[in-house]
């Protein structure tokens, strides 16, 4: 991996869409909005090379896929699903409705209301990302969302990988559609004859899916705008170079834009990690994607000390942050910008990708400075409530009148003054 000075470190994003690509995205969105299922089928033929007369996967196909799944894989998926759901249910405990009276005659409160209908986008691509289905669906289930629908691209035969169908059944999904890409985002946002519009779209996708989500935001909610996947590993000379190399490779094989980063104050460790990467790649069969990401985006940042490393972490706000330090817990207590944090050499990021229970749909491109990853909270609305009696109005009214008057909003002042005058006459 390329070695750089901390001052050279910066965020890497997807290549910008050109004008033609932007026009195509807008054209697909507009077409689906206007023509519904007909447009969805047309663009599915164009982009995925398959005809889909029936967009929805029938329940019989889901049952068949589930029955044919490898039993050991099903047990692994069940283990992961139970952990993901349990963690989301634990998160739910922090969201509480309440009523509170700050002064006599005035009651303030909040209501926690789940969204009614959400859409989960599950990428197809090179591999069936059934884990992303579990990560998207189960927090929505924990939140109490009434209707959860899944869209995922079909293969050239018009089918969905059985592992995705099995995961959907395991998570309790009733609606699965063989639709991917821009047309899936459009269908979820605007609705078609087959696919009812949703309140929110969540889930990872390629840069076209990401751009489409950005364009429909406002019409529907979205989780966040995600870019290439990232891992930053902070390590000192005590770290296990083999573990670090394995985790960097694991991140690099997501796609050619993935960004594996090592931050260390030890040149000796950096050398050992490079050797381990070369050795481990030589023993793998599918390495072209990982090699491209490591070659183009892989970086080893050599810092003078761990304070400099801490500053780099908080500036870089990585999607995944691993800490392989002798005093890992102490360092972890001082970091503030990350999507998910993995403390200690056995806290492999791959556990977060699959089975531990934390969510792997996370902010990238330094957006962890202002947001966290997908959670049960994305599927909840925190709605505020006020109930004022006469005594409470007499306390809060005059300050509101004065503030409205200072802002020059006559209608606001009259809304207060009218009540004050009638209250005094009563």
C-alpha cells in the first residue's frame, strides 16, 4: 500500500457522475413516475438483461428457496438475525414517549411513532448480499414498521439468489420485488401498479442507486448518501500484522473503490503488514478487486505518535475503525468520529459485517462526523406535543409576544395578544 504523511490524507469519493449519466438517472426516475410497471420492466430489460412479467417474487418461490438452502448456512444466518434483532430491540429502549411539565399549566412531551411503510434496497452485483437484507429489515421490524418491502435486482434468468429469498423469509418480509438499480428507487419513491410507494428507502447500492436516492430525497426519506466502503486500522508495534492484513484485504474486496487504511507509528509493523498482504493474496483465488483497491486506494499513514493518530481518526471519520493498540480501550475512549468501532485484535470488522449484531449499513466519506449508521431510530419519528392551560399560557405567552414583536411578525404577535386580552377579560 502507498505510504503517506498524515497531511496528505484526505477522503476519496466515487468518481463524479458525468452529465450523460445524470440525465439517464433523471430520465429513468421520470419514466417510472409516469409509466409505472411498464417503465420498470423496460429499464430492467435494458440494465439487467432480463424480462420480468411478474415483478413480485411469489411466496412459493420463497418457500422453495428456503427449503433448498444449506442447513449450516441457515443456522449461521439465524444466529446473525437473532443478534441483529436483539441489538435493535436494545436500541429501541432509548426511544421513549413522555409528558413533562416545566411549569404549572404547560405540558410538553414526545411521541415515538414508527414509520408505516419502508423499502429496503438489497444489492445484487457480484455476490448475493443477503446480510444487507437482514441489516435493513430487522431494525425496521424492531421499530414496529407495519410494512417492509424489499427490492433487489434479478439475475439474467430473472431469478433472485435463494440466500436473499431465505433471508427475507427469515426476517418476515412479505413483499420481495425483482427490481434493482435506479428503477427500483423510483418505484419505491413514487409507487407503481405493483409496488406501493414507501415512506423511507434504506440500503446500500452502487453509485447510480446512491445518486437516485439523492434525487428522490424529500419525496421520501433515505438513510444517507453512502460512497465507497472504508476501514481504518490504528495499530502500534504490538499488533498482529497477519490480522491487520486480513482485515485490510477483506475490506478491499468489496469493490475497486474500497479504501483500506493503516495508521501506525511503527515502520516495522508497516513492513510486516505489506509482507502479510502479499502472502495472503497469493493464497487466494479471487483477488483482482482487492488488488485494485489496495493498489489505487490503499494507504499506510505513518504518524509520529498516537496523538497524531487520534487527530487523523477524528478528521477522517472512517466508516469502520479498528484499534489494534496495547492500550486500545484508552484510545477508543477518545475517538469521536466513526461509523462503527472495533476494539482489540479479535474484534474483526467482518463480525460487524455479518454476525455480531451491530449494523453494517454505515456512513462513509467523512459523513460519520455528523451521522451514525442505520439503526432502529431511522424507522421512528420523534414527534413533539404541547398542551397548555390558561396558567401555562399566561407564563409562556408574554415572552412569545416579545420575541415575535422583535422579529417583526405581526400575525404571531396578534395570535398571542388575542388570547392575552380575552384571558384578562374573563
